[in-house]
C-alpha cells in the first residue's frame, strides 16, 4: 500500500529509520529519542512532535507522551524504501556523475521525493550492472569521468576526440558544505 507522504514527512520517517537502523537491531524494535530526530534533521523538538503526531495518525510510528518514537512494521518498511531511494540516488551521483559526496547527499535528498519507482529501479539496475555485470566498468567510468571533467572545463576529450559542445544545464550555484 502506497502512503502519500509529503517530502517533509518522508524526511522524518527516513531520519527515524536511519537512527533506528544504526543500532543494529530491526528498525521497528528500536525507540528513537525525539532529540535525536531533531538533531539529525536540524529542527526543533516541537517540529518533530508535530510531524510525529501526523505519522502516528497514519499508523507509521508509535509514540507515547515524553517518550521516544518507534516505527511500526509498515513505518519501517516505508522508511527503508525511502532510505533505499536516497542511497541509489546518492550512489549514482557520486559513483557515476562524480558529484562530491556532500553535494550528492543534499541533491539526492531533494530528488528522492520526486522520481518515480520505475526510474529508481532503472538507476539501481544500472548501478548493479556497473558493479556486477561489466568486467570493464572501471575503465569505462574512468574514461567518462575524464570526459566529464574536460567537458566542465570546455576541453575536448583526448581519448575519443569528441568536442564537448553538449547542451548546458542552467547554472545553479550551490554551496558545498565541505568548503565551510
């Protein structure tokens, strides 16, 4: 059953799932303190409390006043799915497109809420193919990364002698958290 959650609620559910999973036990068996959820998402405890109330009303978490939060089995399943979407996108951005991990994490977090299941399955299959299905994937990716970095500098590819006059994406300036 597909739960229609807003990106904000998906972020809370994913954060609870990640915090619970980090304990090494099944996610639905771990109680996560509200303060830990607030810290992970860089929000206030009252914001967490509001979101938890909504998630509880949808049967995705269990929570008693002044206590921690525990995922229901359905909440854990959905949290894992959201986390898996994030992981696939982050891996693709880092491993294939050579995006820096901090930027990839931020962008995967934004993209995970809008890509459809079919597209995510295809990205996951592509990553699996590169990892397991191609003996020559490493040289292919290295060549692509050389091509990509040359393209970003406006240089032709030395190996394939192709010019890099690809369609440019609109410029968007993002701060790299690693530069702080």
